[in-house]
C-alpha cells in the first residue's frame, strides 16, 4: 500500500526522480520534498458567492497599495495605537498574553470594549480619504476567554482529551466565543490542533491528545463551537468569533519536544499524524490557520511554500487567511522581524508583527513596489483577508460595544451557565489511575483534610495562558467567581454534614479520616515548560514526602495531580491509596469534589469518566518501556482493580537531576520564591514583570537573553533595595561548600555608578553572609552577558551558616545600578570568580 502511494506521488515529478521511484523503493527526493497529491483533501464548505466576490473586488479597486499592505499586518495593542491604525490602515491587532488595556491585569470588560471600539473606529475613519475596513482583533482565548478577569476558565485542552466528548467541546467553544465577543474581540487563536508526540514539550497541554483521531474529532467540534455551524444563522453571527487552526504543521512533532523546534519526520508522518485536525477544521469552515514557529526537516513553516500554499491552500482547498505566529517570520532565513517577503511569498497572508509592525509595513510596501512580492500575491492575500471580514459580518455589525452580546456582557462573561459547562468538563476529564481498597468515592460526612500546594490555588489549577502569558504571579483574588479545588471540597462536605480543613502543608488541627493531597506543576507557557525528562520537580520531593507522612500517620491518602501532561509518578502512585490525574481543570475546582465525594445519602453522585488521551509513562525517560497506563486507560468506581507496587526506578541518573537551581529563565524555580525588597523593607513578588517596589526604589522588567523574556533587568532608583530568593525549607549546602562549589549568577552589567554591590545568602534572622561584587563587576564590559561565581566558602567566611540557608540568593546595589540577571544556580563553570575578602 505504502509503496504504491509512493509511486503515485512521483508521477508528476521530473523524469529523473520518477525513474528512481519504483515499487518498494523510496523516491530520490530529499526529506523535505512535498507531494501534495498524497495529502488528504478537504472541502471548503462555502459555495462560490458572486455577491461576496463583487464586494471584495469593488473595495479592492478603490484601495491604494499602501492600504493593501496595511491589511497584511497584525500589531499588538502594547505597541500600536488607534492613531497608528488610522494612519497605516492595519488589517488586524492582537492582545498577546501579557497585553491588556492600559497594561492593567485587572482590566474590566468595559475597558476591553472601549479599547476595541477605539481601534474599530480608527479602522473605519474615512476622514483622510481612506477606505473603511473594520479590523480583526485576535486573542488567545484558548481555554475560555482566559485573558479577561472573571471569565470562565475551562480545563486546558490536554484535560479535555480525556473526556472524549465532542459535544462538550462544541459547547465550550460556543461559551468561549460568547465571552470573547462580549468584550469586543472577534477572533480567537484557537483551536490548537497539535498532536503532541513528546510531552517534554511545554505546550503539550494545549493539544487535545497524542491520538490524531481524537484531535480530528475535536477540531470539528471546536471550530463549530467558536464560529457557529456553517449554513445556520448562528454562523459567525454577533455571538461567535473567527477560529484559528494552529500551528500548521507539526508543532507537536518536534525533535525532543523542543518548542519552536524541528519536526524530523517523514512526509507520511506529517500527513497521517500531524495533519489530522486540518481537513476537518477546513470542512467545518475555519476562517484562519496560523503557521507554526517550528520547522519541518529544517525548513521553517513560516517560509514553507510547499506546505502552506501547495498543500494547505490548494490540496486542502483552504480559502481563508493564513496568519503567521508572533514574529515567526523573523526566524525564516534571510528575514528579520521587520522584513520578510519570503513569508508572504510562501503563502502567508498576514504576519503577526506585534512590536515590529511599522518596519514590516515599510519594508513590505517597498517590496511590493519593487516586485519582490508580486502584485498577484498581494491581491490574493488582501482578497482572502477581506473575504474573511465580510463573511464575519464585520462591515455591517458596527462598533464592538454595540453588539447585543456586548451590551449584556455582565450576564455573559463568567456566567453561571458557562461555569456549569466548565464544571461538567472538569468532572468528565478526571482520570482515575488507582483506587486501591475502593477508597474513592469519599464519604462527605467524615472529616477530610485537603493538603498540598494545589489545595487552594486557582492559578496552579489553571496553568499557563491564564490572565497573563505564563499564568504566574497570581492570587486567588485575581479570579472572581472561581473556586479552588479545596474550596469545592469544603463547600460540599459541609453541606453533607461532614467537616473539612485546608492545610497546604498537611499539618492538621483535627486528625482527618482521609486526606486529599492536591499538588502539581507550576504554571508555564511555551518554551518555559520544556523539560529534559519526565521527572516532576526534580530534586524536590516535598509533595511525595507529604503523602508518605500522612500515610505514615495512618490516614488514607487520595492524590490529585495537577499537570498539563503525564509525568513519571510511580513513587507518588505507590505512596497514595488512590491517584487521580486532574490535569489543569481551570476555574471550576468544585468539579473535582463532585466526582470524588459520594452523595450525602452514601450513593455515588458522579462516576469517574475520563480515559487517558496521553499514555502515562512508566519511567521518566521518553519512549523507554511500555506505558504504565496505556491510552484509553481509566478506572471507574465499578472497577475493583488493585494497582500493585510500581517500579520506582525513574531511568534518570542522579547527575541529570538539576539541584541548586534557584532562578532560571528569569523566574524562581519550583520550591523557591523571588521577591523585590524596597529600601525600607517592604517586599513584593518578583514573579511578574514589570514590577516596582512600592517605594519605587527597585524596578524590574523582562528582557530577552537566549529566548523571549528569559531574563530580568533590575534598576535601582535608590540605595538599599534588594532582590532575594527564599527557599521553602532551609537548605543544607555544607557539602557543596566543602566541594568548592560556586554561587553562579548569569548577568549583564548595564550601569554601575557605584561599587556598592553585594551578593549574599541568609540563614534565618540575623544570620547572613555578604560578599562584595563591586570590584569584579567594575572590570566587566558593559552590556555583555557573563557568569560570575562566588565561592560558597566566601559566603561561609562572611558569616553564612551553610547548614541552614533559607535565602540562597540575595543581591543589593546602590542607586543608579542597572543589571540584568538570567539565571542563578550552584555550579563550577564560570567566566569570573569573585575573590574572597581576607
Ligand atoms: C506570546 C504572547 C506574549 C508574549 C510576551 C509571546 O510569545 O505568545 O502572547 O504576550 O510572548 O512577550
Ligand atoms: C504563540 C501562539 C499565540 C501567539 C499570540 C505565540 O507566541 O505561539 O500560539 O497565538 O503567540 O499570542
């Protein structure tokens, strides 16, 4: 079968190649040759529409080349104003994960609407003789309208996979569309149709399943939910949004699960696994497709004409618009963020140029004028964009805030009806891996302890792409209307006549009849979630020890694991009586107690439903051994299977486990907290940037070191302000100190007006060791990254008690100092060693 397909594929190629292709022999073309005829077809579900074509042609006839080029460009609201849109006639804006109206995390629905109106009006302003063309406004509404405070947060996609319920997905899409539209936004960058094959990829949670068949089913459901069903009056009406199938193609197939990496797979694998969601999405009328950041066999997708034009647009008949990803065009060879004719020529119709839009506009205009981008290509791209806008009714709907759905936004955003769908989704997506002795479901009339760092933590249960890009630095109060998992238990147990207490560290006041330990991954997005193996929080067994301690006290333990992906959990599964994979359930934490508790009369209220959409690993090494729990596994309460003791060999040797990492990619690593301390001692969290201490003495901003926003820049506006990293429990670094280990800071000095700079460690109240860095830093070139190491021995000599370090890193500097830091870790590999004071 395979052989004959191969032979057929060769028919249209040149004779030399065709001769090399005989039955059973691979074609002689290279690994990235594409054979469009071998790909599945799709059917664009819109009949030829003469009226639409007439409107597009009439409008284009009046447009200047400048206006046409403007349509091709999408800018981010942090870097573009309505006046810019009025002048440059940009086709679209977006709000990236960290971009809010007025830069405010807590922006209200009214503020979102006002922002959208202002941009809309600018795009419709004809006062300087321009054509009125309503703009598209895109946002990552990827698990609900997750950038808006108070919106319903649905479980992340990897959770939804285990529900195996396309009708649920359709309802989630519809609810998400309504909430998004209510805030004045008409385009969602969803659904993600990745088919993640290696869950070390940090974005695995954005994919529904490793199984292409499930992704294909869900593609139809989510596109229909977001846009409405083609051919019905609901299709792209005022309560729906444009959907975006992303990221085309094989974002989930990159080598070693590396974000934005290279999918080194055959064309057959591309077609049979990674393409699975696209034909159904196109059949369902998806209006936009986003090109992937990633490459296929070395060619960046944002420059791959064979796949974008020949396969997606021609073979699959996709007639909507192809948008690039966030400056993804800048990674195409020969391109820059502000200049990339190659992407347009490959078939991308609109480039996402968040901060680079102005330069991109100028360069693209010049390239159209000089013919580097052919006129026909420009016109095709513009026509596609305009068709999408007409189909979406944007020319006729008026200002975003005047839409009926926007007028009743308060009843739509975070509505009880939407929350009910989300809660059902939580119930349906829980997967029961172990239930020895039938400990579940729990009797709600007993005394129940809810422990663990996820017990009362809505941010942890929601994951990345939540209120900000990474989903970090958030408190429960940032989620009005939401419920933590623990709060859900407390409410239901109380109502049933039992009692419950939430104690994250597990130190209860009354000995419980049973403990539920909720724990899991810290939120992350994109590359920040990439990991080298499937170990959970390497080097930090805090939560495992908590489970063991409670068990040791004779308390049955139910482990509830919050994660975007399956990780190696054999030790935790062994330690607990029952183990539930709860994924990232979102704002309706009560859905967990709905399933884990019996009804007050003792009967079962909701059985467990979820079946694994990602195989659960038996070791921490990807691809090693058979899965511990195969795809489709999941117990119900009717099963009486006993899970016997699992192997506790992770397959990862000790030296691969990073210990002594404190700050990485600009953030405190798991188990540590990062604070900025003002001149008079008031501290604020360093989890989110930008941030400034309340007294204004110390300012922090995000900056790029090796990747996007993987470093932080600190500016001192006054003396005596500090940075500090705190450990959850004191560290014993005595062994490392004796072993000549250094505290290594990867830094860049931008300004150093005084030599008053020190680094230190603290060991409880009134215990610390500080070492001066002034002389060393003064010798460093400005603006260059360097690794500076301070021998732990120096810190010991300076007074630190290395057996009890509770602050493994503290840093102070004088007014005017400007230093960037990307990483703080123990190590031996450095560029500069600081001399100890004698
Ligand atoms: C994300 C954006 C985010 C930005 C932060 C991008 O890669 O996709 O949504 O706001 O990084 O700079
Ligand atoms: C992500 C996309 C997202 C876009 C806009 C990119 O970094 O890869 O998935 O839609 O930013 O935030």
